C-alpha cells in the first residue's frame, strides 16, 4: 500500500497565516499540521509516501521530512502547479503508485481515536474503502447516504439538501484501478477532478465499502482559523489528560517496527532538548522496561 499526502492549495481561508507558511505547516498545538495525517498512515502500516504540494511550498516540506529515512520511511515529492481537484493527485503520483493500491489523505485532516483505520487497511484487498462520519453541517462535505440495511446508496458533493448527516472525511483507500478511473473522468462544473466522482464510480461497480466511524472517534478539519484553534485546543487537552502525544511520527514508526530501539534512540539524540524529546525518551524507556 502506497500513501499520498495532498498538501496543496492556496490556504486562503487561513490568510494572513499562509503568507508565512502553507496551511499544512501551521502549528496544531506542538507539531506541524502535516505531522498528524502522516502519523495516521504510519499507524496503519504505510511506509512509502508521496507528498504533493505547490511549487512554492514543496521545498519547505522537503526540508521538514527529507527522504523519510530517519523514520524508516520513503518519501517522494510531486508538484501540483494548479489545484484541480483531490482526484488529480492520482494522476500526479501515477509513477509513484505503479501497480500498487494507494491511500490518499488530506494534509489538513486530523484523526484520533479507535482502530477503525488500522482494521480497514488490514482487511483491504480490492475495490475502494471510504468512511462516514456524523456531522452537524453535512452540506460542507461529500455526503454518503445509507439504506435501511446500512449499505451506501449515494454520495453527493456539498449538496444543498443533504440526504444524511454522514460526511466523507479526507482519507480514502483504493486499489490500482483508481488511476484508470481518474484518467477517464471529466472535470466537474467547477473545473476539478472530484474525489466524489471516483467514489461514485466504485459504487457503480459494486466495489465501494463505507465504514461508519463511531462517536468516540474525532475528525478535525483544520482549514480555517477557528478550526485550527479548536484542533490545537483538542490536542492539548488530550495530551495533558492522557500523557500521550497525538500525531507523533517518530513514536508511530517505532511502535510499527519501522525503527529498531537503537535507531529510535539515535533519532532522539538528534532532537534538541525540549518537551518533545523528553516524551520520546520516555516512550523508549518504557518500552525497554517492559522487555
């Protein structure tokens, strides 16, 4: 399974913050926003990534992540010169995807709680898997409708009259057919290759699975100033209450076995003295105590 992180766009809703750095590099409490979607995919076992962003912002992501080898990953980069829809990512990353299945996550989506994603990745074989999350403003999102038996029967992009309260969050899992499906698509009236149209095509083929995320699951879209603040407050509250970190790629890579204890220790040694380093050192110490 390959992973795409889509971190493009102008970030106009976060102006003037995005004059300094792109939306996905803004801080969400104590980490760059992009750390959170990256960690979500690492926790699900993804190890090879393609990060897509604007020509202007891509060098900053390269500086942040490098080639990913410090975390036991492989990270490539592609330019999205002009944002023309989420599904455009599959065309930009076609050579990266190759003959593999692929997951795409949006760089401003933050997920926390439960193991729904991990199970979905472990069980995935073919077709497409997306998710439904209950919201109070479904008209802002792609909306999935279910029949009486819980089967998805329709998906609409930002409908004026939503047929359900279940929005489709920004994480999608597809088999390799997604590239061909995207190539055959025509842009929507707003000039974009819509991810909803991809999902609808898989539904038409009878190959779409929709997992409903439970009430204890948190999905935060940090694309506006207020939602960015809310996301930071949420992360801070959870971290202080539970004594863990959300969106920590170093820890996720270590717990997934992408890094040995010695590699993890060496990585910690390169981090300057700070609370983040202290936390990772405690993760390592706790692991060694249990061995």
